[in-house]
């Protein structure tokens, strides 16, 4: 297997030399950590069901230049009437970005541009929440990223229209690594809706994504991530969330594409009265592998967290769910619930589910549960007795299984897109569309 250091081989010395000293130190820490620990192996507990050796062997070099995306594709992949940013191969494509009128003080655009302008908010949070210690892919991303989204919503500002960010891998990214770094900071009493879409036409490529999301006191963020990359692509992502007193943060992680997908979601509830919801849906087929790892840390009292992740697996697809709720000693009156449910549509599909609780407080209400099963034959018989063909009956029940997560989606175009995907994926999808 090639040395993991080969992933750090192609750096632009001039670009790195021009960066602020603080970022240089952050990058050096990332390089040192990744060079030291390398890629994780199945001998590590957090990776024992997910083998990244195919990624390590492939030795993807960084995408040094951005490709193109057709204007028609931008319109097809975008949501009308929303603020829109487009990133191609990890860099902002200004010609396709469409931002309407925004309240004073809102910063939205290229993270690289914000770094070059020495934005104080950026440097206060960049690298502060997505720890690189023992996190190989966070360390690699920290060393290699060139651009990504920055969104800063000032205190008291409410963004009336959602912001949609399209991350697109062009044909030029084929055989390459794309490193995306996102930073979202919601000020006190602010409110925003953010949608991240990941897609492309690059075939086999590696997309590394790290996002840091900061919810200040009494902020309200509604967040969606829709991943529909090529089934031959590697998608490794970390979402680090830090929340302050009375913040509300709702995130919905939809994984529909990618060949090897890993989503790490870490949430720190660091103030009283926080309400955090982390939901997800993953739909996999063929040889896809989707791994969701979650850690929700209750550090203060009177906080609620709820996680519902559901998976639908067909053919020889595999999935991993590892969720942990960690309640500190001072986090009394915690209310936490974590649920993972999986539907296997074939004999070859496999899922490893492991929800966990670590509780060090004595006045809490915490539950967790996991189910893995197949469609209810009794329910199928009932639908068939009402004149519905068996194939359509199975598709109706599968759609109903997924709809519980879809109902949490407040943004109509996002929910509609997910529904249309399901109609297209399911056998007898037109029958299901008419029925619902």
C-alpha cells in the first residue's frame, strides 16, 4: 500500500506561503497528525466495519484546477428562489453563484476569500471544533483544503430565504481528491436555513468534507445535507457542531450516492436549554457502503437531543451505524433519544448497528434502540388482498418506511427531491407516487 504521505505530496508552496500564519500552523498540525497516524484500519474500533484500504491504495492526488459545470446543470440541480452558491471541484464558481439581497453584516461566500481578508470570526472558529487528534481524515482535510463555504449570520439577523450550496465534482476531478472545508457561524438570536448538495459526474474520485457549525446562544439553524455523488466515488465527511445556551439546531443527513461513504457527526451541547435534532436517511444498493458515526455530548443541564437514522439496503449493500450519547455529570435533566432502524430488501444486504449510552448524571431520561429487519409479510398480504400487486405492495411499504424521515424536512423542494428519488428507485414507483 502506498504511504499515506503521498496524499500530502502536491501542495502549492506559493499559495501556502501567502496564507496567514494562524492557518499555516493549523495546516502544519494537520500534516503532522496525518503523516503520523495515516489511514485508519479495520483493527481500530471506530473503523472495524469500514475498510478504507481501497481509498488508500488508489492514491488520489489533489484536484489542482476547477472544471466546468453547464448552466443548464446548475439550474437543474438548484432550487428556485433560494440564495445559491456553486462550488466546482472544491472552489467557488462565482459565475454560477446567485445571491439576492442579504441583511447587513451577513458573510456568505468563499472561505478562502474570508481567510485572505483575515476575518476574525473565521479564525476564531476554524479548526476549533473539528479536532484533528486521532482523526485522520479531518487532519488530511485540514492540511489540504483550499476553499469551501463560509456563512456568518450576525446577532439578531433572520435569513428569510434558505441558502443552497451546490458542491459539484466535474469530469476534471476524475481520479482526483477534492477537499472541501465549510464554516457556519450563527450569531445570538439569529436564524438561518442551509442546504448542502453534493453531486457530480467525475466517476471515481475522493471527496473529503469537513464542516464546523457554531450555534450561538438562542440561535436557530435548520440544516440539510443531500449527498448524491457517483456510486464509484469515495465520500468521507465530518460534521462538528458546537451549540451554546438555548440554541436550536436541526440537521438532516440524506445519503443516496457514493460507493464508500463515511459520515461522522459530533455535537457538543455546551449550554443549558439546547434543542438538537440529528436525523438521517441512507439508501444503498449494489456494493455501496454507508457508515454513520455519531457522538452527541451533553455537557450542561436541561438539554434535549433526538436522533433518528433509517437505512434501506438492497443487493449486497452494507451499512454501519454507531451512535453514542455521552452525558456529563453536570448535565442533569437531560432528555436524549437515539434510534436506528434498518430495512433489508435482499439476502445479501448487511448492517452493523451499535447505539450506545454513557451517562454520568443521575437525573436524566435517555433511551436508545436499534432494529434490523425485512418487510412485514403480513402487511404485504393485506395490501395484496386489496388488489395491489406484490411488487407495488413492497414498494409502498418501503416508501412508508422512509417517509418518517422525509416528514421532518421543512423545506418543500428538498422533501420533494427526496420523494422523487424514492419514486425513481423503487419498483412500481409510479404506482407509489399515485398512491401517496
